[in-house]
């Protein structure tokens, strides 16, 4: 039973009592007097009737409200039942779908985990193989490094031996050249060897590859090399171009003597000078012009004779000339 409804009905029953109605009227009149309001000109009986009438109206209104409340409660129960039925049917189906989805995802997760395990196992296997390979390569690298060091030591030794052998080859070539020279040419070579001391340090450094100062035989053996001719000519040309000095005279003599030595080693005239004479017309194929003088005209002076290979007819260096 609804307790609040029972209490309300008891209260309404009490209001029908005359004593209670009279007491209520007294309370109302007292309140109006305290507030300074005019008192209604009614008797207590009339007030009670009016209040009773009002009470009847309230009862009717309350009954309507109670009925409306009942309807609302019934409707609420109906809606709750419908909602419950709807939820049960609809969400059971949805729950089934979700359970199927969860089962599918769980299967995919299991497959993924298994695949991950396989990949990890393959990775471990690969890493193990790689580590073994790295260890083997490290050992092989160490062996190769040791072999490399041994080879470098052998190369260094062979290089020293080759240098010594080259010196001996030059000495042999010089000895061969000496056998084809007369005493005067030999004395000239010895004289040039001692004139090397008069060359500037810069020039001597440039020619140290072809001009050896260890001894006379090494010096003459170096001049017997074909590459010595070109290097001597180039250094002589550089001296003319930069700052003519006493180096020019010494280098010119050494260059001309190198021509003699090379031909003597070959046993024939392998190299010869270009036939350039004073008064000859300028020919760019045979001549290099001294820019400090005229750049047009005829040959006034041959500063450095050019030379060519008599077998191939190829010009090795053009003649360096001044024009007038």
C-alpha cells in the first residue's frame, strides 16, 4: 500500500471535523490580524463551509491527479515492459553478432600471434647464422689483414730492391753507352756531373727523378733514359719563361748531352734536332714563340732546340725561338 496516499486520506478525513475546521479558522484569522489585513466578515460556520467547499474542490482535483498519476504509472510500466522486450530481442541478436565478431578477432589474433612466433623464430635463426658468419668473416678478415701486412712488407722490400735494380740498370746502360763513346764525350759527362752543384735547389728538386747525384754512373745512367729528354727540355723551357739564370746554360748542356747518351745506348741516331735556322719563317707546328719578344716574323734565335724521333718522325718537343 502507498503510505503517502493513506496518510493523505486520513488528513482529509480529519479536516471534515468541526473542531478542527474551527481551529483552522482561528489560526487564519490570527495570522491576518498580525499582518494588519482586514478580516473577512464571516462567521466561523460560514468559514467552515467555505473551507469545506474548497476542500471538496481540492479532493476532486486530488482525485483527478491521483487518476492521472495512476495512468502515468500504468503507461510507465507498459513502456518499461516494451523497452525490456525490445532490448531483450534486439540486443540479444546484436550480442550474438558481437560475440561472433569477438570470436573472429580472437582467431585472427591467435593466427597473428602464431605468425609472430614463427617470424621471431626465423629471426633468431637468421641472427644465429649471421653471428656465425660474422665470426667466420672476422677470422678471415684477420687472416687477410695479416696477409696484407706480409704483402705490404714484401712490396716495400721489392720496391727497395727495384730501386736498387733501377740504379744498376742505369749503370749498365751507362756502361753500354760508354762503350760507344770516345774519351772526350766521357770527360764531358763527368764535367756535367760536377756542374750539377751549380743548379738551384728548385731545379734540382724538379729533376731528381731523372738526374741522380749519387755518383757519376747513376747520373749518366739517368740521362740514358728516354723520359729524361722531355723532362730536361720542359725544365729548361720553364727557366727561360720564369727567370733566365745560370741554370739555363747548365741545363742546355745536360739536355744536349742526354741526346748523345740516348743515341749511344740505342746504337743509332734515334733522336735528332729539328732543322730550325735563323731567318726561317715562323711555323707553329715546329716552333714555340718567346712571348717576351715579337710574336710575328722570322726566327731571330733558337733558344732551345726542338727534337723528334727519327723512326716515327714524331715531334717530341717543338723548338723554342725568338722572332724578329
